[in-house]
C-alpha cells in the first residue's frame, strides 16, 4: 500500500503542475485556438478591426485629418458626421459646443500609430480617440478594410 501511495505522488504533482500551467496559459491558448479555427474555417476573428471616434472642432479640421488618415493608409474609411452637439466638463466648467465626429474604420493593429498621428495634428489639447473592437460584420467589407490599410 505504501509503495502505491509513493508512486502516485509524482503523478499527482505532475498533474497538478499541468493543471496550473493550463490555467495560467489559458488566454494564450484560447487565442491560438481562435486563430487556428479562423484559418481552417475562414471565419472572422473578433477584434481584428476597430471603429474609432474622434471629435473635431469643425468640418474643415475634420476633413484635413480624415484625408491624411486615408492617405497614410491608417484607415480604410472615415465618415464625418456634422454638427454633433457635445457637452463635457473642462477645467471645472460644463462646456457646450458643436463639433464634427469622425468615425474611422481601421485594423486594430493600427491603433497606436493612428492615435499618435491624431495627437500630433489635432488642435485640441487632449483629443478624443476612442476605439471599439468590431465583433462581427460583412465579411466582404472587413476584407476590404484588411486589404486597404497598410501593414507598414
């Protein structure tokens, strides 16, 4: 009996170690599984693309920023929504203003470069750059974004 118990201890320890490693590596293993599934089935990987919101003081500024984003291939498309009413707290005061809103469609991998670019050219001290991951969408549209936005 004692011989059986001592032979089970190393196995139990190895099993426990494998279980702990699997739990610690779960996010990475899940990502690998999702990418493999996508490659085999051709399905979309959630979060590969993003929709980004950027407010601008007026249409002229919005158009210049939008055009440059497209020229630099940081995004595939920018919609400019005119006359967005904004209310926010700035320097301890509630401010009301009319702005334009850029709705930018891009790859999530471009977010850092896109944010850096917007911060470098935007007239606001702290420009709004809010990104939402795309969960699903028209596969042909998502493919177009993928093909249009450069990898550089």
